[in-house]
């Protein structure tokens, strides 16, 4: 039994002035279908994550024109995960469930209707899972698939081809809010909640305007953040690599002693240089990975606020 049949749709926005008018038109149409098919009311929470273009001005216009639109302007760019967290936290107590979706609507907004149906049937978390990526370039598709496989290697519970398009009941969001960490990887954190889950499958579409907010550099950074924020697998890999190198070193010593006693010469320079470079690379990589974890510990212990709200507009604000 749901305490409220209102769903907040959380939309992080960063420099989305080109795509936002088109997106909001499609989302308002979807909201009419949602009400007709499920009886669920919907409202939008647009979170401006420190945009440098006219995104906030557009959000203000939408909020003044529609009574189901709320705008939240963050005082500083907090990144996609931070903006999404802010939208979720600011929505607690105002609805029965929350859906997160990106402003470009490459994730099918009509899947929200199926998510809400499962929510009404008792699901606390409903994941949007991409079936196909035909509209992505080969490189984008290959790099995304490599990311998900890598994440599943580090944490088998990660859902393949699921980004941050999901529905969460309010009690699931309230449970998520109890996580204290500042280094957030929501895809992993939500999966740890353990509430009843459902899945909605859809096809990913092409971006209609603007530029992707996840170019290769950001995707690599997000991959590193995701793995190190939610898994100790890299540290275990370092231990395994160290033990492997120790074993190889012992075998090399045995081989060298054998060659010495049978009177054969050893071309020491090549083997020495190869060993030095290889072992040096392993050590440097290990120190780098360990440094990333230490840096995250440094960030966590400072306990800085996750975000500050600069302005709010609409939805009785």
C-alpha cells in the first residue's frame, strides 16, 4: 500500500539549454499518459549543477509556466552523482517514489510508466536496463560495455547496462540517505539496499542536441571512482600481482643458479633491465592505486557537506 501516489522525476542538468525544451515537452506528454494509465501524479525536480549556460533561466521559465516543475540551483558544480543525490534528498517527504533520468532522454522516458506500475505492485526499486545501443558509436558502445564488465568483475552485484535510470520508493531513498560516504557510486549503493527489485528493459536512443556529458576522459574518471569507491578489488589485485612477481623472481633465481653451476653464461643485461622495468611498473601501479584509496579516505574524514542550494523555484518554493 503506497502512502502517496505522487512520483518525483529527478533530472540533473549541466549545460543542457539546447536539449531541455525538447526534453520537457516529451516528459510532460509522458506525465499525461502516466496519470491516465496508472493514476499516479508526477512532478519534475530539475537540479542545475552549476551550469555555465542558460539552463537555470530555462528552469525558471518552466517552473513559472507549470505547477508541477521545481528547480534547484546548486551553488557549485558537484558532478552528476552529487546533483542526483541533492535532488533525491530535497524530495524526501514530498512524494511516494522518485525516478532519476538524464536530461538528454537517451533513456526512454516512457519506461517510467512501467516502473510506476511495478512500484504500485509493491516493488521498492525498479531498474531501467538498456537492451541495445545501436545509436551509439562503435567506440562509445565498446567502452561502455567494457566499463560494465569491469565493474561486474569488481562487484558482481552491479547490473549490466544499468546507469542511473531507476525508480526508488521513498523508504528506499530514506535508507539510501543513511549512507554517509562522500565518494558516491549510486549504482552500487542502491543495489546494496536489499529491498524488492524490478526491471524495465528499453532501447537507448541517440542524443538529439547538445554534447555528451561523458566523453572518454570523464568516463575513465567515473570508472576509477566507481571501482575504488565501491570495491577493494584493485587492492586484492595488487596483492595477487605481488605474490605472482615473488614467485617469478624465485623461479628466475633458481634458473640463474642452475645456469651458473652448469657453466653457461647468462646475458644479464637484458634480463636485468626487463625485470627492473616490469617490477618497477607493477610497484608504481600499486602505489598509484593505493594512493587513490588514501585520497578517498582523506576526502571522507573531512566530512564536508555534499552540496549547498543556491536557489529554488516553483512547486511551492
